[in-house]
C-alpha cells in the first residue's frame, strides 16, 4: 500500500513543485496518509484547499480505503 501511495504522490509532485513547494510521504496508518508539505506550500494560505481538494481527493479516488490525508509539521 505504501508503495502505491508514494507512486501517486510522485505523480502530484510536478504540480506542487510548480508553485515552489514539495510533498513528502511520512507514513500510512489506520487508513490515513501522513504527508509533509514543504517549501512555499508549507505556509501557503491555500494549504487546506491543496490538501483536501487536491491531494486527498486524488488519493481517495485511486485508493478508496484511504479515509484522509494529514499534513504534519516535523
């Protein structure tokens, strides 16, 4: 499951990189994907939109078992 999630996140990287950000996979646990948005995306005012309408929607469409995506700040 983690390999598939990482592949899907890699598909999104070019779009996130275009805005000066990046995305890092942290872990998959209890049907939740934990990621870290960095660069310009880390403090962007649209982070919730990117996270919920972009990343989460895409991952849930590809892997229905996913219940949500959580951005963590390490």
